[in-house]
C-alpha cells in the first residue's frame, strides 16, 4: 500500500510542476496539442515542424517558468541547454533560439511571429496566442 501512495504522490507532484507552465503558439501553428517528445524535439532542434507547421522556439531568460520548463520537458539545466545550443551553432547544425525577458515579452513575440512557440507561467495572460495542451 505504501508503494501505491508513493506513486500517487510522485504523479501529483509531476502534474503540479507541469501545470506551472503553459505552452503557447502563434495562431499560424496548426496544432492544438503537443506531446512531450514533440516539444523536446522542437527545443533541442531535432524537429522544426508541428502538424505540418514550421515552428521556431522561444526561450525565457530565467525565472520559475523557465526552470520548470527545462526540468519537466527537456530534462536539462539552463547551463546544459546553453552548452547544447552553442555546440549546434559551432558545428553549423543550428542557431540559438530567441531569448526574451519574461512572460509578457514571450506572449507578445509569439503573438506577432508566425510559427513561434514558447512557454510562460501558468498565471500569465496569454491573450492573442493559442495555448497548446501537452499530452
């Protein structure tokens, strides 16, 4: 019985962390939802499309939403992600994504940029963008 309780607690904790972040996209993106693997592929530059739409990821510079996103969806620290992106740039296999100061800047950029996808805190005002359900 203790094992069942532990599994339930771990599941609830993971759901609580994931709910601290909303995944948002420009209205030009066809998808209404995204899997964790698709999200990882987009942010690690192994995929540039989502349901036929070209997508470009946007990062936040730091903060709780950024840390939760990295931990829950990419399994990386900020330092590890920066090293990863630098290696892509150095080898000519990719470029650094646009990095913005906070939720309001991310929402504004995603709203006006075709194909943009980003993340914000769950409390952020996301008027003008679509929120993608993470499967």
